[in-house]
C-alpha cells in the first residue's frame, strides 16, 4: 500500500516561496501566471492493512508530525498495490 500526501498552506497564509517562484516565472516570460502556492508532496509505503486502517494511520501521521495544522491543510490518497 502507498499513501500520497499533499500538504499546502491554508488560504490566507502568506507564501513567500510561491511568490518568489511566480516572480521568477514572470521574469522568464511566463506572463500569464497569476499566483503560485508552494507545498509538499510525500509518498509513504505502508505494510498491508485494511484501507480504513491505513487512512486512520496516515491521518494521524499528518496531524501529529507531517503537517502544521495551524497553517497547513493536507489531503491524501491511498493506493492499494
């Protein structure tokens, strides 16, 4: 089993990395880019377990360590091999 985890800043939280990327893209001639938000992507391999157990495990991992839930949102998908 594999979990794909996407962590992004919550709306309204200033994103200086995203802003720097946006400005760099505009400098390179990509004029149509209005906004860039920077985030994190993680892949976690899990030993075989039921999908609902895997979801609970990943959710707990995100809540306790992987995401700063004060300023970040997270979502994930579980892929069964």
